[in-house]
C-alpha cells in the first residue's frame, strides 16, 4: 500500500470540532505528527499502535524545526505509511501548511488537505464575537502580529479598514500594535478584545476600548496564545442563553481512561459545564499465557469482571482465540456494577450476578453467598488491582488471577492541565489508580477545587494522598458521579 500524507486541521477547541473527514483520516493513520493546542482526546482517536510524534511549539521554540518536520512527513510516507499532520485550527491560516505542501510537491508522494476551523474565527465566536455582523462589519482581516514590527507603511492601511481586524500571535506586541493603529488614525475608543480560548492553557477574555486594551490585558494577566479583535463587533457577547443549565459557568476536570471521558464529557457539556482532562490513563493490553480455549471445555466456571475495560480486553482475547461464543454456555459472569454489566451486554451476554453495592468487597460477598464451593473462579481485571478480592475468595474457590491490561499514564495531558487546575471547580476521580497517577504529576489540589470520588476504594486512595475534603459518589458509576456533582453545584449556589 502506498503512503500518503493528510494535512489535517484539528479545528480550535473541543475535540469534536474536527471535521468528519479529518477524524476518519486520524482513525486510519499509521503516524500522527501533531502540534500544540490540539485537544488531547484527538490523539486517542488514532489507532493504539499508531506512532505519535510531537512537533509543537512552546515558549517561542519549536520541538522540531520546520525542515525536520517536512523530512519526517516524507520519510514516513515513503515507507508506505498513512501519515496525518495534525495542526490546530486550519493548516493554511498561519499554520505553515503551505510550506509542508510545497515540500511534498514533486516527491511523488500523494497528499491531501483537510480544512479546519481557524482560531481567527473560532476564538472570537467562542467569546460571542461575530467577526462580521450586519450594520457593524462587512469584512474581516486576519493579520499575524509576529511580523507586526515589520508592517511599516501599512499601519495607515490597517487603521483605515472598516471591517474587523483580527491579529493572531500578537500578545507580546499588543502595546505597540494599539499605539501604532491609533497614531495611524484608528479611533482610540473603538471596541477591542484580547481572547485566549480553545485549548489554551489559561482561557480568558478581556474587553476594552483600544487605547485601554494593553493595560487591561496586562492587569488581567492574560497569557498567550491569544487573539486580538479590533472593531465594533468586539463589544458584542453573543454567547447563548445557558443560564438555565445547572453547571453553567462551572469547569470540571476529569481523570481516568478515555472510555470514561467519552461517557462523562457529553453529559457534562449538555449540563453547561466546561470540561478538560487533568489526567489520562491509556489502556495497555497485558500479554497472558492463559489457554482461552479451556473456557469452551464444558466445565462450569465463574468469570469475574470489575470494569468495562476488562470486558473489552476479554472479548479481544476471545476473538483472537477464535472461540465460538456458544461454547461458553457453562460459563457464568459476575460484574462489579451496572457500568461493567452494560459493557458486557454489548457483547450479547447479561451478567448472572451484580451486587447491590457496587464495590469489589460487595462483589466478593455476593460470590461467597451465591456460588457453590469448589467452582473455579477467574478474576479478569487490571494488573493494578488489589489482592483483596482474591484473598476473600481463595478459601472457598480455586481462583485464577488473569491480568488483562494495565494503565499507562500520559504525562503530556497532565502537563497541559497543570496551568488549568486552579480554574477548575470540580475534579472527578473514577479509580484508585487514577488518584495515584494524578498525584504523580500534581503535588496538591488547589483550594477552590471540590473533589469527587466514585467509591470507597477510590476515596481511600485519595485520602492517603491528600488531606483535602472530598465527596463520595452514592453509586460507583457515571450516574453516581453526576449526581454528586450536581448536588455540590446546587450547594455552592
């Protein structure tokens, strides 16, 4: 299969702002070369085995020089790989996508361009500023302020434009930008705004007349990356009517796996919350020598599953072993709670046992009360699982522990979240391992942040690492977390 490069715009902000075509290319790639300000969840859309190469820019320095990025794209595609170059916003709006396309021209390597929503439009819109508006602005003009000092002779042209001026990457030059435009004839009282949004580490919006904007932005402590908007439309704030939503104005930080984030994020967004990942646990399969064909030998067994991840990993092994599921008719299934039961039902099997209290201790008690002594029990779960359940069962049953997966931490997600934690209202923990991985990166929880743990095991892990108070969800599932969150939001008013 011949290689190809797709220059994909990731859009600006939440992961679901990418185009459907861009997502399709990402889901089928062998390599993804990505920049800063990409929603971390987008990288999860690439196949687990895909190579992920960071080529972003921090503090004015690129992780990779542009020439090296060009060579990288050509090299991987020349090896027959499907390469996605994932860029924030749109590849051709100050994204250097044109340079990469020119480098690919003449190489014989097929490449395509997948547009994205530019930050020049998306960031103002996120703040409720339409870049055009009837009776206020019939045009908009996008300028990179990285070369603002070199615009000599053009200040007059820019000042004379009647439409909306949008400066990208210009926070460092804001005082000079405002001064030069006013000197060239721009009205000092014209509305203006500096906006840091999307996936920026420190989202903030500052509005002021142009003459006051630099001082106001400095006083507010706004940080790059930021977009500067100048024109009458900057006075608008058309952010929609969200006042009736219970989590309007609240920010929720998530920890845990991608599967949990996919479950929680849509629900939180629909309730009005802003959401970001404070810690991400990637699922990594564990090699096992267990002979899966023995499950089809007609002997009664109990298969014990303590998470949806374990369910998915089990079915991956069964498919690989080419087991006809009809031959598992003597197997019985026990799950720790309805979330795991729901994951099992997706494969056409409903659990035989689920405790009324969704903890591994309650699951162990239910097995001891229900299953005759001597029946083999298989614990199919994480390599990080505690030994408590196995010890409970070992005196009554022959127990086989089969680690199916481990959790691999993603340091980049934690680093990206470090600057945002203080802005969160709530921090959700869905597993003890998530607690441990979170505190391996963050020394403490900011005072204003209210923490919620999914169950007693997670709560105990949190209490060992942090003296801050926390809420315990009434149920060990998504609904329990949401219920505690909504209750806490109501109490805060």
